[in-house]
C-alpha cells in the first residue's frame, strides 16, 4: 500500500500514471465505507486533501459561469457566499449526511462514486453543468449528461482526475427537495431539483434515486414550455403544477428495494416536481431571485 | 439546532442536586464525565501485550447443509495462529439462555444467514480477515423456512432436532362462548427491530498460564449467566472462568445471549495468548438477537357503553433459528394481551416458532411491545365503535390494584392507570403549526419537501402495563457487598452497568443509608455472587435491594458498635446527615469517627417473592410486579408524501419513587426515541432469510431532528413490595409510545396502518 500526498493537480496526474489502480481520496466518506464493506484492504491511495487547486472556486464575470473545484466540501457549499450563488446546490448540500460528513465530503467524490442517490448530481444535471477532467494526455470537458453512465458508473477514465465542474449561474428560482424516511441524515429515496432560468426562459427538472442514474424530465420540461411562458415570473396554476409533476414522473424508472418501492418513488417525484414548481412560481411572485 | 427541533423536557420532579448525592437527587454518575470526554474505556478499547485478533466466519446462507470445511488455506497464511470449528469445542457443543440449542459453531447444518462456522486468531485484524476468506466451506443450500405459519402448520420438515415450534401457550379464562354487544377485530404486524446499541460487541480473553482457566473482559448484561454457559462449552469448572465487565455502550436486551464470548475463550485457550475480538456494525447485526417480528390477530368484545368484556388473540412470534429467550418473550406477550384494562374473559393462543430467519430474543419491552401495539390499536377501534374518545374508553376500563388478570393472578402492584392517563392528558399540548414554521421541524426535515397546506396534525394515545423482573418461578436474585471502614464505603456487585446508571444509584443508596460521602466501587465481576441480568426493568429493584440490604446490615453493625461503646440500646441510633445520632439523647458522632479502626463487611442477597409457572390454560401467578405508563403523541404528517414528524410525546409514568430525577428522565426520553424508531423507521428488512440492511446507512435510527419534545410527569406512589419503593422504569417508556404515535398518524390520515414501522408508502397507498 502506497499513499501519495499530492499537492497539485500535476502531481495527481503523474501519480495516476504510475499507479493506475490507485484510489483517489478526497473526503473519504465513500471510500472508507467501501473499504470497510469489502474488507479488501485499501490498496494504493492518492490523497487529494492537500491539492489546494481542487478547493478553489471562482465566477467568470463575463460568462457568469461558476467554476467549482472538485474538492470544495459541502460545508462550504451550504454557506455564504456559495449558497447565494447556487441555492439548489446549497439545499442539496444541507441534506448530505451529518455536519461531520459535510465537512469532509465533496462534489468530486459524489461524481466519482456516481450513485443514483448522490445528492449533488440532480443539481448538476438541472444546471446543465460541465465536468472537467484532467488526464496524463490532456484535459477534456464532459457534459454532466454524458458523464453519468449508470449505477456507480461514469465516463471518467482510470488515469483522469475530476478537477472541477462548471455551472452557469442563472436568474430565477432554483430548489432541491429530497424524500427520505427520517428527517435528516438519510440516503435519498427520491429527490428532485428544479431550476428556473427566468432570463433564458427555461425550467429544468432532474430526479435522483429513481433510475440507474440521475434523469432529466425533458418531456415534462418541454410540455411546460408549451403550456406557459417561462421568461420572467411563472404564471403557474395548481393544475399546471400537478400535471407537470404527473408527466415528469413518467420519465423515471424506479425500482423496489429495501429503502422503498417503485410505486412510492414514482408518486414522490410527481409530488416533488409539483411542489418545486409551485415554490418557483411563488418565489417569482414575491420577487425571489437566485442571485 | 433550532429550539423547536430539539428535545425540551419539563418534569415535575426537578433536577435539584445536593452535594451529597443521596437518593432523590440528580447525583452525577461516576462514568458520566469520562464518557462525554471520550476517556471511558469501552470493551472495544481493551488491550493486552502479545494479543492476537479473533474473527468469525459466518454462513452466507439461511439454511444449508455443510458438506466440508477446509481450513488448510487459512492455516497456511503467515500470522495465523489458530483456526477453530465445531470440532475444537471441548465441552458442550451448544449454548442458550433457556434451551441449550444454539451451536458454538455450526457443524452439519447452518440455520440462519450469519451463523458462525469457524473462527481464526491472527496477528492483525487484516490477517484474520484474509484467513477467513481462505477457509473453504462446501454448502448444500437448502430451502429456508421463513414463514412462521409454515412452522405452526407443520408443513415444513423440522429444521432443528427440537422442532419448529419453540413454545405454544394459551391463556384461557371465563366464558369461552361470550359475545359482546360490540366486537372489533384486526390483524397487526410488528417488524423486526434491532437493539442498535452504539458500543459494539467486544471482548478480551486472557488464558491462565496452565491453560486450566481463563479471564474474560466482556460487554454483557449478565456476567454469571455468561460464565455458566462459557464454562460448559469450554469444559472447565465454572470457577475457572472469571469474567469482568468491560465498558458497555448500551444493551437493550441484545447482550443477554452469548455472541463472541465462547469463540474468544476457545481461541485464547488454543493459542495460549490473549485474544481480542470485536464486531463491526455489520457483523453486530448478525452477532446478536433482535426483537421478535410478530403477527397478532385480536378481537375485542365490549358492552355498548365501552366496558371491555373479552379479549381474543392469536399471537405468532418468529423466534428465528434458535430458541434464545423466545419462550419467555411469548409468555410476556400472551399474558399482557389485555393491556392495562380490567377484563374477565380471555381466549389467547400464542406461538413462538423457529425459522431460518435471524434469531430473536430479548429487547426492551420483551414481548409486551408487540402485544401493546395490538391491544392499543384495538382500544382505538373499540372507542370508535362505541362512539367514545380514546381517553374516555381507556379511563372507563383502567385497571386497579386488586383486579384479577387474565392469568388469574391478582394485581398486587400499585396500579395508577387512571392517574397515568389523567396526568398525561393534563400535560400541555404543543402550539399549533406556525404560519411560517421552521422548515427543519416539518415532516421531511432537512429534505425541504414539506408544503404547509399538505400537513395534517394528529393526536394518539397508548397505555401499557409491563411486568418487572423474571417470571414463571425464576429466582433472579441479586447479590451485593458493602464494606465500611474509616467512613468510606466500598461496594461490590456483579450488576452489569450497561448505561442505565446503576453505578450512581448504588452510591446514592450507600450515602443515604450509611451517611457517608465517599462510596468506592469494586470492579464489576464474577468475584461476587450473581446480580441477575440487567434487563426486565429489574436492577433498581433487585440489585438496588441488594445494595440497600448490605448497607443496612452494615449500619446495624455500626449501631451495635456505637451502642456498645456508649452503653446505650442500638435501637436508639439513627443516621442523620453524615452523623450517627442518639434519637433519645445528645450523642452525635460522625460516621467517619464512629467507623474508625473498624471494618464492617457484609454481603446481602435480595430475592423477590416466588412466582409460578403457567398451567396449560395460562393460569398462574407467573409475574412478580407491574408498572404502568400512558403516552400521548402529537404528529404532523405530510399526507401526500407520507412523511411524519413526531412533534411531541407527553407521558405520565408510574415509577413508584424517583431515586435520581436526571437518570429517570434519561430513561424516559431514550425509551420514547426507541419506541418512535419502531413506529416510523426502524426495521431489519429480510428477504428469504437474508438481511437487506445490516448497516446504519439503511437501518435508520431516529436523529435529533426526529426526536420529539418530551413532556413528563412522574407518578410517585411508592411500591410497598419494592425495597426502595421504586419500580423499574427502563422498559415502560418504549412500549405504549409506539401505538400512540401510530394512532396519531391514523388520526391525521384516516388510514388503517396495522403494521409498524409505518412506511411512507403505507400512508400514501394504505
Ligand atoms: C454517514 C454518511 C452519510 C452520507 N450521506 C450522504 C447523503 O445524504 N447524500 C449523498 O449524496 N451522499 C452521502 N454520503 C456519501 C458521500 O458522503 C458523498 O458521496 C460524498 O460526496 C463523497 O465525497 P468524498 O469527498 O468524501 O469522496 P471520497 O470518498 O473521497 O471519494 C468517493 C469516490 O470518488 C472518487 N473521487 C474523489 N475525488 C475525485 C476526483 N477529484 N476525481 C476523480 N475521482 C474522485 C474516489 O476515488 C472514490 O471512488 C454519505 C456518506 C456517509 C459516510
């Protein structure tokens, strides 16, 4: 077992070339669970904790795109100033585990694990985020929609590090809602993120834990776009919200497992979509604004 | 944490502490500070030079024949000192609390997924893990018996030489043809709950140099019962197996049975080296027994005015693969089916069956939890059928001292059922949902799912009766020793301190009885006689009685000494504060002075009154005593998503006497949290005998955000039978709170909800 305490992205990439089977370790909140579960020993480890570049974020003034380092912990996402810039991500971050987990866990790890129940992922999907990867032969940008391939499968190549995600900042409501069977510290049974881009004129909806990977409810999104104007405040009636939820729920493919049933999950996402849209409408009405 | 989401507690007993820490004060426990500061040594912190690590190989199958076991691969690994199987057990091949039916290691057949098959000792936990992986076991997988009804119907071949029915017990009383003017019935289900103690199983075994004995440091509930079972398996005289209690992080019944004790000792004797064993969370789920899942049919008969006349019940408890305490859990369930209500006619039929599910045994509430969920759900149905409200019907039928139970036993305990209900009803209700509520305090909590217009509030009731101490003729006595020298008391007992706080209670007793300030505690070990188990709400009564008795005998001897020196009658002497005083004269000397150059050392056994076994009709004086409690739950339910927030639980509990207000409150609040867990989230999910959620990721326990406000009224009517006037208070808090919460959810939603835990989908689609 070799442990490499990298201090820069370059060092990580070099180390990955040398130890292709090594585990990347950021907060360790998934890695350590897996190590204990599989009882396999840890193997070689490349620790990312000291790579300060992964902990940085900044907003490009012109494009209004947030570039968020993969190692920024949830504890930072849930607080100001980031929570004001990315409200849905902050709401999702606040649902992750406990304060201890949020102090260590990161979006990079959430993407690395790529569980369908990962709470950061529906937000990235609804925000049309881009994942930045750095390998020994160069870097590439992958849309979040192409990055998530299936249950705990993603498009990262073994020699690549996730360095950051880019998230366009939008004007308008955004929110995250997650159903679990206790009131905190619970793995998602079903979740939803809704982003209203009031300038661009779109409402985007993504679901977690109701399919092998996060799903975007594109059919319902375009139905909504036909049903009302999405620019500026939303004139949503309760009937529209309900129909939006009903249609969106048809776009997921939930399963029965020990946490819940497919029928409940489908029902839950319909309710979440409906409520998020109503929240979006009332927040517009009261002049709410993500920025 | 927002104030509304935290547990705020009001109590009528106060929390005054005096510096002396006598009975009735919130004296601080000696292990309290070390625990919150992380300095307390739990069993898993034990360490010895030169020690090896033990680990257990378990069956992946719920039912399979073992064709062969090849340990050679494991033995070939560098650092592995021993591999043992059933062939290495020198004594009795099985153990068990009531019937010795559980193998130390499975030999020919495995009867549950997780059953131990072999164990290894190695120089490092990692080596031990690799050794386990290198053991080759050839299984022939057999069809598992997983439905309790198959065991009862006899439609499945016996999975154990003792058969598939562990015990059947009827309770038959009164006119069996009686039909009430009002009849209500229902079938209720209780899921499998885990004790989920936070301090995992752990032990350290130190073999004697000559291999003829062993010392074991272990987290357990009953040292002497462990000692007896371990010695039989090791084929050693009991006195050569010496146990000392390791630091215990909770028990709740889950440490009554043997888990790693025998394995650890066997490895130590085989290797001649200290062995440490400890389970991780996942293994713990397989390593201890659970609460019996149950299916209970009940029919209640009443007069039109709500007077309860007859209860009928069919109770089925799934005991899993081995007997453990199933037969005792069953008699608790069948003898408590009437609840805390007067009822003359009973027709109860109960089964505890064997299956290829994980073994079940003791857990806080011990059979009464299951019975109570059924009878309290029924009382609400009866109330509805009679056009009464839930409080009214319970008051109308409330049991009193002198009533005859369905077993024919006369209720001799103080039975303030009516007072429990009335005082609970008098406790303040929580304020209504605010217009802009704290979102974290709504159903769904941090998930931000709630929409206020979809939230309905409900109120529900539960009342229970619970037996205290062991039943059916068992003499579960307790022993304690008190030594007074130079004004300092040293106490010795084998009472397992599992978190309940007996260590402080014992000190309080000695301070009160003997007027001393300093009370030292000897290690808790088998160096003294048995204290019985820390279970059945019995240690305050039993070990408290023993400590009290030992202190009183010492006090008599001190008085005799003082009387002799001062030439007066010892009957005139009393303890006043920290002095010995002559109640008829001027003499006053401090206990310290009076006991100078004196060593008074007395041992005392406390026995409760004798009980009897039930006859075939379930008649007999089988229980020692009873305690009562009422719970009122207020819940907010997101009716559309089926999510629940328990807002408040109010409770008035019959405690006899409060000996330590803070400790009593801890039991009440903790029990309520555990009962809430069973009501809305805690369940071991089994599919074909296999556990689907053996982790805290998926076996959900209530968090601080799920815990309700708790408002408490302690009802103090000293129990004449109890040595200190105090009843056991450990179990009642977790019993009727579960049906109270479910009743509140029914009130909010109008759904039937005949099963716990109530899942969101049960509310949405139920
Ligand atoms: C008690 C508990 C509660 C939890 N609750 C939640 C919850 O509510 N919601 C939720 O979504 N998750 C939850 N998790 C899971 C976990 O916290 C999250 O998935 C978290 O985002 C993981 O981040 P990390 O930094 O700890 O990742 P790590 O454990 O360090 O890594 C996770 C995976 O990602 C890879 N990885 C990490 N960083 C990179 C990178 N920069 N580039 C490429 N690969 C990388 C690692 O190699 C590994 O495969 C919980 C975990 C625990 C232990």
